C-alpha cells in the first residue's frame, strides 16, 4: 500500500467517496492502454477509463489483482457489482 493511502486525510477522503456513489471492486488487470485498463472480476472483462478510477491507479500492473475505487454507476454498467 502506498504511503499516501495511510494518511488520515486520504482515508477520510476515501470514506467520503464511498458514501457519494463510489464503490471498491476487486479485479485482475488484463490489458493497459494509454487511456483505459481492461479488468476481469472473475466473471467478465470490462474496460475502465483511467479518468474514472479514483483510487488504485498506482497499483495497476498487467496480471496483478488489484482493488479499485470507481463510480458505482460505472461498476454497475460494466456488470462488476
């Protein structure tokens, strides 16, 4: 975990995002492009634009399992929740 995610102010911001229509998703990174990442939640693949990932960008690496904070509408639209 990156140091900045352990800071109280960062944790408070993350809690606020969770209550404002964001959710965490656990996925495997399949492909990374300049603007988006292809992830798989164990059931389906979904493209997520980097601009919509609020937390977890620094952990992205092809083949790695990661937890991302994304808008709930996007996760629902992509079938990830």
